[in-house]
C-alpha cells in the first residue's frame, strides 16, 4: 500500500483477540451501549447509537468489516474473525432493534470482508467475499447455505499459479483479495479485488467471469486499493460505476468497460458506497461518514474526527475503546442505508463497533 494509507496488517496485529465462550446464550443488552447523540443538521440530522447490535456472550466481535440490510429489515454484519476459531461464525444477523437473530459463515473466519444482500426474482441472497487466506467469494441464502463459491478468476491471466486452488495468506498484485461487490441491472455483478490485483472483475448473472478493467497505477481508471464499488443509478444521473480508490483518497467514476468519466477528490481513505433515494453514503477510514446528493455535492459530514485520528495523539487510538467519544467515529469501513434511510456504520476496529444513525425529522 502507499505510504498515505493506513497499514492494515499493522492494525490487525494489534486487534483485540476473541474467543468462543462456551456458555448458554445470553444477550448483552447494555454493557457496551453508549449514550445517543445527534449528528448533522437540517435535512441531514441523525441520532447515533454506537455498539448498537446486542451480541450473545458466546461470541466476540473480531474486527468488524461490513454491513448489509435485507428487505425485511434484518441487519447482516461480517467481521474478519480468526482463522484458528473454525467453529466461530463470521456473519451475525440482527433484527431492527439490534437483537441477535442467527449467525453463519464459519468458512470466512480469518478473512471475512464484503457482504451485500441482493434480490433475484422473489428471493434474496447474500453475496460474501473474503481476503487473507480465504480468497473466495460466495452466493449464499440469507441463512447461510452456499449456492456457489468461487476463487481467483485465473482466465484473467493476472494471478500467481495455484491462487485459485491453493490460496495462501500472501499479499501482492498477483494475488486475489476481493473486497466488495456492485450489482448490475442485467443481473450480473462487479467484484473489486481491492487488496490483491487492484482490478475490477465483471461476472454475468450465473457467476461466469466476463472480463476485468483497472489495475494498479496513478492515472485515470487506475487504482491504489479499489476497496469499495457501487453501480450508481440515482435519478438524474447517467448510470456509472463508482469506485472507492482508497489509498488515492478519491472516488472514480467509470463506464462498465472501465473508461474513466470523473474523479472526485477530498476524501480520507474512502472505503465503500451505498445509495438511498438521492443520497450516497461514503464511509471514510479517516474518521467520518460523508453524504452526497445526486449532484455529488457534499451535504453532510458526520462524526468527523479526521484531524485527531491522523494526528500524533491519534496513533493507536483504534485500540483504545475506553477513550472513544460518543458521536465521533474512529475508522468507518462500511456503511449502508436501511429501508427507511437510517444508516448503519461498521468500523474497522478489533473490539467491534457497529453504529446506527437514525434519521431525525426537523
């Protein structure tokens, strides 16, 4: 990664360890819940509650990564997990009040990363990807049954030998480290290889690989950690692919063929994207959540603590959860809207932190 990006491997080395507690399930209701505060103003005002989900005490948060919501309002949270804890789930499901419903995804332990919900016909599915030694992506039912799973698309001609059949915890531009998905109107999808080759792969609706674009570099349409991706088809815009070019601190817009259209500057390690009505949410690892309108003008920056987190005093703050302040973010890694326009934010911290930002009228 570039010198301007946060060292993920250094952070992971200091992440809090987790363990499976073999006790009868009991729901933690208040031990980590922080007081609610209101962020933003005008049309973009949100009451934020940190540590919102209530996790049964036989589980531990282990570096929260991404979050998604289904049509019924259930919330899916994936964490990286620990490879040695094979029986510990990587995906937790909560209801609209943050109460635990179920868990699954043991196969992603040690590399759980991206998660999205997609409706196909009358059924919804989870699309999940993992990096580190996992190096795969899967289509699953909402309860965790695998429909299919795939590894590195070797037909692309850019990956090391055996990257698909014998994945190892090895980083590099010839490695496959998928991070996030974007769904297309034709039923296909895009997959960002955000920590590996820095390419964007395109698949059809059956999961067949069609091609790729992007790759490492400094020019338009090239990336340094294309971590998040979204097909932006908000009303009033020409549909296009939006990519979080994280270590370049930019958003890039491209065609489905990878031709560069536009670059948006002024972000701090943008990590992923989601849309609701005319709004786009951009979680930034530099301690804030940004909202854009349909013109991609910034309309709100929530929980902003970027200057502190980047400062000398902020070094190591990710591991000091006792010092975190309500209403201030540490490292937003993913954010998504629920069905009512509230926002769920998953932060990249070893002790786990998922916050709910509830829309406030007036």
